[in-house]
C-alpha cells in the first residue's frame, strides 16, 4: 500500500478525511477492530463506523478491548477451524 503525497497537502486541501488510527498489529500488519466482524485491515471499519452491526454490538470495543466481541479476521478466513 502506498501513501500518496495527498497527505502532505492535506493542510491546504481538506477534501478527504483521514482514516481513524489503527488499533494494533497482527503479523506486522496494521489492523483495527470491529465488534461485529472482528479484526480488519480496513482502517475505516471499526466498532463505531461499522454499517452492518450485529445485535448487542459494543461501539466502544477496540482491538485491545474486544468486550467479548468477534475474534475472527473480518475477511480471508483461514481453514484452521472446523
Ligand atoms: Zn463491522
């Protein structure tokens, strides 16, 4: 993933919002966390921003405080279970 120089000009030109900060790392990759869907590499997808929340969702759940949420990866499930 490349970071373009858009960020450098952001002060002058705030057309795009910056994504929320990542919440942790898994295997060296920055990740964030959605209570409903689990760990994700999409910085925009977290417990607060999730658009497909499950019942009982905890908006304040984060990677380090999952509040008994989903521990799966959001996508690309491995075949290491069932
Ligand atoms: Zn979600």
